[in-house]
C-alpha cells in the first residue's frame, strides 16, 4: 500500500493550483501580489543549487518547504543555518509576482553568520554591523531579465520591510525589518 505524506498531497494540490492561479492576487494584508499560493524560485551561484518550491497554501506555511528555504539560504562560507524569516520570503515572492516573470532569483546572500558578516564588513562599508542577514531576515537578490530599478520598484510596491538598491553591484536587498529604503 502506498502512503502519501501531507507535503506530497499539498505539492500535488499546489502543482495543479499554481497553473490556474492568477499572477497577481487581489491583495491580502501588506503583501499585495504574494497570493494564496506562494512560491519562490531561486538559484544560488555559489553552491550551484536551485530552489523552486511552494511554501504557503491557503493561509498556512509548509514547514518542510521553509526548511528547504533555510538550507538553501544558508551561509555557504561556513555552512551554518539560521531559520529564514518567512516574511522575508513573502516580500521576495510578492515582488517576483508583481514583475510577472518565471526566471528564478539569483540569491547572492541569505543568512550570514556573524563571522561572515564581520569579514564582509571589513571589506565593504556597505555591510551593516548588525545586519538582518545575521537574523535570517534579509536577502540580496538579482535577476537577469529585470533591472535593479525594476526589482527595487516591485519590492517597494509591497510596502513591507527594508528595500536597498545597489545599482553598481547589480542587486536589490529585501528584508522584513522596519519599512525603509536606501541606495542609488
């Protein structure tokens, strides 16, 4: 007899619903565009890993999907993990949906251990001493098919968290901290 796990069942349900779901939902809370089925697509150039997962269905986060995201966004230099705050993923997913694209984000930085953050801070004045990356509450993302300005505007439209525009380095920072913006 074959048994089906809850995750397997939700995955089958999500696979059929994602194709039928509208690209932009009719807004919920602060994250207009994230939808009733939330999916995140990312690629990590440092590890060569890809992630394409539905992590929320009808008001519930999927714990196994959040674990996958946490592992994917680990500090690749130290291989340390920190739970990634789902609100950060919600912002990235909502911005992705607002841009109406299928291309996965390139994840430049997710969780950073204090050791990695200190090393990066010694090399760049753009790295915060108390970075939200160390709390699992921030991501630095890039897309080939969209400019930094387009990504920045999509993240701003979510009206949630911090959004940093790093045009010279070609990425956008998104976090679930207080609403604020910076960069050029």
